[in-house]
C-alpha cells in the first residue's frame, strides 16, 4: 500500500535518511520491535537537534514531533516546522491547546515522538523528565508508549556547539512500557513525575550494543 506524505515532510525525511546512512552510519538495535502501524507515543532521550530527524527517518510513515514552543520564535522555524509535523508546547506550563492537539492526533490514529526531558542534554547524559509527559499519557490510556534511546548525537552536535562533527549514531528500540491504571490516574505533580521516572528508566535500560 502506498503511503502518502506531505511534500515538505517527504523531502526532509528523505534527506534525513541519506544523512543517517552517509554521514552518521546510524545503527539500529532491535529495529524489529519498532511499532510502525497504528497510534503510538514514542519517548526518547534528547541529545541534539539531530535527534528528531534521526529518529523520524526510521519510519516509512509521517510521525509528529512534540517540541518546545521557543523554537517557533525564529521566523524561518515558525514557517517551516509545522510542515514537518512539529507541535509546539511550553514544557514548563503545558497549555491546554497544545495538549488537546496531541490528544486528538493520537486518538485519530497518528503517532508522536516526545522528548520527556524537555530540552537537549547539556552533558549528553539522560536526565529527569518534565511533568508534562505524565499529563499527556494520563489521558491516553491504552495507547502504546515505546522507548527509543539515541546515542552519539551529542558528539555530533551538542547544545553548546554550532559546528557539526561526524560521529556514529546508535538508535535502540525497546518494548512498550506498561503503566498500571493507578499510575496513569495518579493526581498532581508527583504522580506525573513518577510516570516520567519510569519512562527515563526504561530509556536508560536500552542496550547500545546488539
């Protein structure tokens, strides 16, 4: 079956696939586990601006990306990123409109990639999740949540450097994370943070070698 993509998304993802193969020698561990059909929330650590395209190029279908809304402050980004399926959100104070858009997308069968840490890692290590991820997942009970770990992107383009260097990148795909009904229904900031900790622990546990 032919899978249609919007033209700009197709061009960007085609470039990303070429870069993954020719520049970063991207290796994928447990690719066979990747959920490629139906709605899914993919959760990944965040090392670099390279993370979205390197993870997005894994898929043969359009995927949506949750990103901090400050990216839209630049006129070029504000124009181009929506065509790349980027949904902006304030991680500190998630606004109802952005959350509702994410919920509607997933409920109608789309999939979205979320970086629960909220921003790129300053040291390349995996850090705590922002509470917003718990707020979203608490309203998407029954939708699979699949962890993906990216390693090597920090060496290529860390937050404190503007010039990109070429290093191998590894992507590791895990089994869906199981949440109990009690975990998803937990109220308040602590309940949301507990969901975030479970997600980041699952990402950390993913292997970087076959």
